[in-house]
C-alpha cells in the first residue's frame, strides 16, 4: 500500500467479495467470520440508517476481542426499492421474486462500513443507483440454476452473470454495489495512517 497503516487490519465479514476487493486494493489483512443479529429497530427507515446500524452492530459484537493494534472492518450492503428493503433471499423462490420486482427499474444499493479499534469507532456510507433491464425469463432461470443468488442482497451480484447480462446502467461506485465502497475505505484508512488515535 502507498501509505503505512499502524494497525493490523481485520476484515470481519463472511463475504468473499469484500475480501476480493480488499486484496485487489493491495491490503494485507486477516479475516474473522462470525454471525450477528441483523434485526433493525422499527424506527430506522432510511437506507443509510439501516445499513449503518447493522455494520455498527457487527463491529460491536466482537470489538472487545481486538488487540491494541487491531483495526476491524465490518460492512453491510442492502438493496432498496420504493422504500422496501431487499436483503439476502430465503430461497430460490424468494430470489426470483426479488429479481422480478427489480426488473426494468432503478434501485438503490447502500453500503456502510465501520472501522473499529479498542478506542474508537467510525462509520461511513455510500449509495449507488442501479438500473435493470426488463427481466428475461431464460436469463433468470439460467442465473438461478447456475449461480449463487442466496448470499447476495437483492439476489444478484453485479460482478457475476446477472450483472453482466441485466444491468443497464450504474450511477455511483461499482464496488459499493459489490459490497465495499473501497474508494471511501482507502480515504479513511489513509487519514488514520496520518493520525493514529
């Protein structure tokens, strides 16, 4: 990396896509995989509020396990359309319903990231707009049968076959849609490199 970070980076995520983005950006890091309760209080309705709450909650569940020089990265990504939240589908039928809902329309993808040490916690977010083509039944059936929609918010991956075939346009960061706004993460980590808290 082009700056020296005075922390051991830990990616707290089960997502192979977030690890892939971090690796491509040149970071060295460890991975902690864990499950947390992603139930959101009913008073939170805005996309950024919801993803920031979940990202913070992930961090807080393991923050006390950090060492003095550890910096934990947690994140959450959700799809939103007309105020409705689309997380990971329960099954293939649910995935199909999600993709049909998003067909031919523009939806929001909000990704939030939390950086945590024993002494501080900061959270930041980014939102991109994604426009789908009208659903093609043959492509949908092929996608559902041959790819992995169940571990992705909104039942699709921008980096896989569905994204290649059905996304008409994106306003914002590709990597925000993929699950980690790496441009913001690099910016925040560089700030920390210049001022260890």
